[in-house]
């Protein structure tokens, strides 16, 4: 049976299935069988602009003109980019108070390299950069070289916003304390706030599909891969976590989202550690 919106837009079962396959192949996102309302909502603008009224035709068009930018627009529309500053707080505190001190005490080679895999509009990697700043203030002269952060995402739209590093009051209220706002942002004439250049300078934003090879990125001491694998199949999630393990330097740590955990099959690749504040992270073993 076809799904119809109130104004008569229809998605047939066949079109929906084609779109599910397209999306999973393109970016790993598994669309449940009852998400037609979401797809209708997010795809209507693109379909209207193309003056077509079928998802099946849309998938065909993407196949016929792979360089038209259409696939990119669909991925931008279909990814969920929900994020906020210092999301869940504890992993960021653990980074400053446990992970970084341990890595340095173990004498890992510097500069330290961090990766925010699926960085959305920048809140996660900029929060990591602020944590590095706080670490430097708390433990002066401990770091010999400036750490760097690679931040990747599949959505060109959020990457563009992230590179600007400029946010309105509403988005800053989501997780950022007044103290951090005052220390790490400059207020602009338009009442938006820009990340201070010293915090932004550590972060290098790059396009990366997590389904593709990570070889171009190099190796890392810390990887934050949070709130993205929840959209993928179990097999895809395992594959990505195996490949992330291969990017970790000896002693390197993986941090997952608050509701996420390591699949049982990967327990030999990572050692589970718990910081005093209760947050869990996974060390390459
Ligand atoms: C819900 S946000 C999470 C952002 C951040 N990590 C956090 O925890 O707040 C998920 C992000 O994953 C990105 N994403 C989805 N599929 C991806 C893929 N195949 N490769 C890279 N990024 C992807 C989306 O574009 C989105 O920005």
C-alpha cells in the first residue's frame, strides 16, 4: 500500500524500498520500514525543485547523473545532524582528566592527534579543542607540541557551517557554560559568536564517508565516534569499529556515544576502561 501525505504526495512501497537501498549504499544509514513520513518531509523540497513526484525517479536521476550534486543534496537532507557542545559532559571531562594525562605519562609521541568522526556542525571537535585548552591551563608545560584534531563528516552542509565556526545564541545555549562562552568565543556585531582563532586553528575539517577507507587520515591517539553508528546496521558498525581500531596508535582510545557500546565480537580489539567520573572509553589492546 502506498503512503500518502495530506496534500496528496505518495510514496509507493517499491519507491520506498529503492530509496532505502540507495541510502544504505550511499552512507550506511538504515531507514526503518515505517519512516515514510520522515523521507516525505526531508525530500519534498528536492523533489519539488526537480519537478518530479516519485522517489524512484529521484534514485534513477542520481544514478544517471552522478556528478550533478543531487546525491550530495539528498545525503545532506537525510542525515540527522543533531549535536551540542560537550555532549554528555563526562567523556570530555575524562579526556582532560584521565585520557590525556595517561597518554602523556606513557610517553606517547607528540603531537597528539584526535579525530572527531561524524563531527556535524562542529560542536564536538571545537569542544575537544576547548578541552585541550583547559588541559594546557591545568597542566602547564606538559604538552611539548600542539595537538591537532581532524573532524570529518559526510554532509557538506554541516561541514560548511562547522568551518565558519560562527553560532547563534540558541545553539550556544545547548551545552556551553557562560564561562566557556566568555573564554573561547568572540561576539560579533550581528550578535552571533565566533570560535576564537586559537581554538579553531587546531581543527581541520574534512569530508569523509565512514564507509570509505580511513587511510588518508593517518593515525590517532583519541577517536570520538559518537551518535552516528546508531544509524547503521550491526555489520557495518562492526566493520567501522574494526577500521577505527586500525587507526589507533598504541594506547590510543575510542570514545562512543552515551547510549552506545562495543559489540561483543570486538572485545578482544579494545580494552574497556572506566574513568572515575563513570564514563567508559575503549583503549586499543
Ligand atoms: C547525530 S550527528 C552526531 C554528531 C556528533 N558526533 C555528536 O555526537 O553530537 C551524526 C552525524 O553523522 C554524520 N554521518 C552520517 N552518516 C555518515 C557517514 N556515512 N559518514 C560520515 N558521517 C556520517 C551526519 O552527517 C551527522 O552530522
